[in-house]
């Protein structure tokens, strides 16, 4: 049974031999298909890399392009640093806060120094007036 067509008859139906794969796709076409598939895979990989790099660079640069996002202002770790950065001592939270976060009207409503006695020493012998604090 070579490449000649074989026909079989069975109760009024005729069947022919199916062509071999070699007859359908010549080897040159398979090479072309392989090259095309490789090219498509390469393009898709390159596109994926471009998308990943774009997303990473965009997220890293996001705060710099959007100045209206929340910013942190550090008052430092010492009294000298806080004063040099223009921070204000807020007795209600017992800490230094930036001027942008200080609300004088709210702080003036309650004085944390007048509800108890304050002393100058560890033995509680000399009382300090609230006005002097």
C-alpha cells in the first residue's frame, strides 16, 4: 500500500485512505511554523517584560509625581532638633509636633498644667505655678 489511493466498499458506502501527515504538511512548512511560533513567543515575552518594568517604575515614582499624597514631617529625637525644625511642644500628647499639625485653638481649650501640681524636684518640695510651665 504505497501512496496510491485505496478505496474500500461496504454496503453502498465508499471509504478512501486518509493522507499521511507527510502529504499534508511539507517539512518546509513545519520549519516556517516553528519560526513563527518562536517569534510570537519572543514578542510576547518582550511585551510582558515591558509591562512589568513599566509597573515597577510607575509605582516607585508614584509619590514624587503626586505631592498631594500624605507626607511625614519629622521633628527629630531631641529638643534642639525639634526647635530647629520649627516644631511645637504639645503637652496634651507630651511630644513635639510640626507647626502644620498644631491647632492653637484646640490646645487653648484645655490646659494640662492646671489640673495637678507640678514640682521642680524629685522630692516634691518646690511647687511650680502653672503659668511658669
